[in-house]
């Protein structure tokens, strides 16, 4: 099961998907977790999630965890499919709870009260593609996949 989860081709597709996705998610995660880049930090974000958006604290906590630790996992190509699924779930939640009332478009010109869901759709596509192709070249998953294949290939059967 683990082997199927980390299996990936040695091509650039996964790499070209996960690096920008991980970078964007980490940026937003660091806003939420540490207050960097104009964010509210952990306490402020948790307060926003639980009081304004009215989601359970565990969902808010998992969102921050996925956007930070999961994003680092994407950048490293470690458990890429798991992190892509988590990213998809986070953005689906953001779209349903915060972004959809503002329509499709991002708030490029400050004409609306919030951000639309166009960015969410891009993240959905990238996440789903990563679920299909895996982390790709230069990933921890690729290294683990190769090393577990060697172990299985060289294993001596117990009942020989």
C-alpha cells in the first residue's frame, strides 16, 4: 500500500506541479501559522476560523497544518499524493465557506468584499494532477520508491 502511495515516474511533471503549488500554499500557511507576509498568525487565524467562519477548531488547526507542513512536503516531494489530497480538501473548504459568495474572480482591483474562487480551481487542478502522477523527479517519494523496490527485489522469501 505504501509503495503505491509513493510510486512516481522519474519525469518533470510532478516536479513542475508540486513546486509552485507548495510555494503558494507555504506562503499562505506561514501567514496563518507565524503571522508572516501580513498574516494574523496562529492565534488570530484560529480566532477567525472558529468565530467568523465558524468551523470547528480541529478543522482550523488541520488547515494550518496542511498549509505549512503539507506544503513543505509538497516542496520536498514527500508523501506528495497525501499532501495534494490535503491541499485539495483545504481549498474545497475555502471555496465553500469563504470564496464562493464573491463569485469567480479574484479581487484584483479591490472592487469586491473578498476573493473569488478562480485560484481555488487552479489549485484543484494541480492537486488532482499530483494525485495521478505523484511527486516526480527530485522527490523524496522517488528516492523511497527506488529504495523500497530494491529491498523487495532483493528480499529472500521466508518459506524457501
